[in-house]
C-alpha cells in the first residue's frame, strides 16, 4: 500500500512552485519511483496549469539531483547516487550487524515467527514481481530483529540510515533483482542462528555480510554497465 501523501499547501505559491512541490513530494514518497518517466503534459493537466511552469519545476528538480533528462526520452526520476548508496549501505551493515547481535538474546519466539511470516511474504513478492512491497517488508523484517537491541541510541542511528536509504533502495532492487531471492534465503539463515541462540559474533558476522553482499552485487553490476557504456 502506498503511504498517504501530505496535502500540498498551494496558498501563496506560484504555478512553478506548486508544480515543484507536487512532483518533489511524489518522488520522495516513492509514488514516482526511480526511473519513472515524468510526462509534463499529464502533470500540467492534473495541476490545471500550462506546461511552462511544469517544465521550469522539472529543471529545478534536475538541479537538486532528483530528476534527469535523457535524449529522445525526456525527464525521468533520477536513479541511484552510487557513492551515497554504497556509503549508506556499508554504514547500515556495520550498525545493524552489531545491533542484531546485541538484540538476539531478547528476540522472542513470537517475534521470530513474525519475522518468518514477513520473509515468506517477501518470497511471494518475488513471485508476484512486486519490488515496492518487497522493500517495505524487508525493512519490517530487519526491524523485528534489531529493535530489541538494548542500545537505544544504536537503534536510532539505524532507523535514520534506513530513512536515508528509503528512496535509494527501490531502484537498487530494480537494478539487481537477482539479489532479492538470495536475500530471502539469507534471512532464513539469520533467523535460524537467532533461534538456536548462536554466539553473538556469528549473528553479527552473518547480519553484516548479508548487507555487504548487496553492495558487492550492486558494484559488480554497475561496473558491468559502465564498461558497456
């Protein structure tokens, strides 16, 4: 289910400003996902304005890094900022690996069962080809495992990093879809370690490796595309 969008407050805004906020809000909420084609005429019609202010708003969004232009295609929602994505994923791997290990002794049987159900739903998303729902479920799965961490400051840092990745992650799974299926299998392995009360160092190692493998897969795919270009 798509998160409800905040109401656009158009009072005192110019037509260009209204168009800018309209598109920007939908990009940041992921209603306009990375790679989404922005048809200026359709946006103008929805806002009840001409194409001119919409075109100006798109130029502003391009300057902000949220939109790109492609020859013979037009405006699209920008894809991944590679360096920002890799840095955030590495940070999340380190923080979440440690928090998951610290939380493991406090994870209840009910929470393990809930995480298992989430993982099964993620597997179904692969069958139904629903990357957006997969992304939402993925965050819920991991939060079940690390939120029992007794270090509340560490949990806050992780949640902040997840928020930073919220926009980037959807385009990542579009870019390396084969990683998603392996990720579900690794979730099962992580749950098994927690369930048998494995030593903290093993839980942390697997949780961190789970995150870093996504980085490795992404970098390898990105390098391949760069060579082809």
